C-alpha cells in the first residue's frame, strides 16, 4: 500500500484564515502627526474636560447656555470660546446652536 504525505495547512497560508483575520490599522485615528494646530485643540480639550468635571453630564448644556449669554451680550470672543467647548462635548448641540445664531 502506498503512503502519501500531506502537509498540514498553516494558518498563514489558509485562504479562510486570511479572509477572516483583521488587517492591522496602518495609522492610528487619533495620531497628531506633528501638526502645529494641535496646541489650540489641546487647550480647548483641556478646558472642556475641566468644564465636564465641574458640571458632569450637563456640561454641554451649561456651555451652550454660556455661549447664548455671550452671543446676546455681543461678546463674540466668549461666544466662540463657549461654542468650542460645547462642540468638544456635544457636536450636534453646538451645530444646532450655531445654525440658530447664524439665521
């Protein structure tokens, strides 16, 4: 009787194993890539996190309220600041506020 050798399949050569494995992400989604604009974003993020620590889950509503007060007081710089904090915490709420004030 003749014997034939059949080598075991390795997972690196198996078509099914290659199809079901996840590909490595080439670049992290939050990679800063050394751009110079990160400093402003870091300051806004730090301030938003401090605001969140003070106000908890209602921090975005509080930031929206502060932005509205600044808008009606005519203080554009404060309005932009509070809108940025609101945008960092809740993008939809900030976009809605910005649309209402742009009309």
